[in-house]
């Protein structure tokens, strides 16, 4: 059974650009969550999608957005990149929502570097 | 508001020694609790989870954790450390609203 797949694994962007990250959940999983991991702030929740609807959102500026498709694949977009957006972005999938009782499976992440 | 405190950002043990990683949580509702491990340049791997069933939870790779409501703790233990256990460990809490609140992590070093 394939795990959670995130693409690309590594990305380098310039300040002011925008970026789109992709996440394919485990087959059959309908909930997808996104987290940002930085040395200074640790792991922080970005948002969660279920059945193409955003169900929960963390405390991030509007430059951070996401969406989920009918096949449960999800993308997140960051516009007008800032140096502080450099981070490991992790995607997690769960069978249903809320996911806590089912457990979350994380992907290997996308390492974004903003220069 | 929920929160998680992991005591000790770094823990060092000798191979074969007991591993004890501490986690205390704050939650106004019965919590769901998790331990995850992260190896360099990798994502998070679930070690174990507590979802209000048995208070002693056994996970993968010989790890286990005990939920103690009176102490609001969920410490992770392993009787005998192995070199391959060297990694960063994260405790997380959820009130079942789709969001995990993570602790700041504990880096475990294992010496031969």
C-alpha cells in the first residue's frame, strides 16, 4: 500500500514568487492536513481538508492557501514568498475526519528554500 | 487551549539503557495523544497513539507509553535503546478537531 506522496521533495524559490506543493494521500484516505516545520516555530498546523472542503485552518496569513480535489489529492499554495517561509512542509492523511481517532500518516515532506 | 510540553530538548543514553522521553499535556477535553519519530530529512512516523482505550499503549520498535490523567502525562519509554533509535521524537495532542498540537521535540542520542 503506497504511503503519502509529496512532490517535489526539494524546491528553491526567490522572494516574491509563488509556489505550489502537492500531496497524494493514502488510497482511501479522505482527510488531508498540512503542517509547516521550522527550527524556530516547530510543527504548526496550516489547514485540513475533507471532501474538498476546508474544515480547519491554522494561524497563518492569507498567502497560504490550499485545496483538495475529488480524488482527495491536495495542493497548497504560498504566494509572495518571504524568507521566513523556508521550511519543511508536511502533509498528513487520515481515513476520515476528525482524524485523531483514526490516526494520521505523514509524507516525507517538501523542503522549501526561499532565497 | 491545548498544549504539549516535552521536557528536555536533548536526551542521551547508552546502547542497551532505558529510554525515557517526557511529555505533559494540557487539554480541557479527553485528549487523543500521539508520539511520532522523525529521522533526518524524513517525515513523521507514528510510534503509538492513545485514544481512551487502554492507558498503557504499545507501539512499534519496542516503544510504549502510559497515559496518566492525574499527572497529565504521556511519557514514552523503551527498555533497551538501540543505535537505530537515534532520532527526534515529538509528542502531540488533539481534541479530535482535525488538528495536532505538537511539542517542541526531543532529540535522542544513543552512544555505543
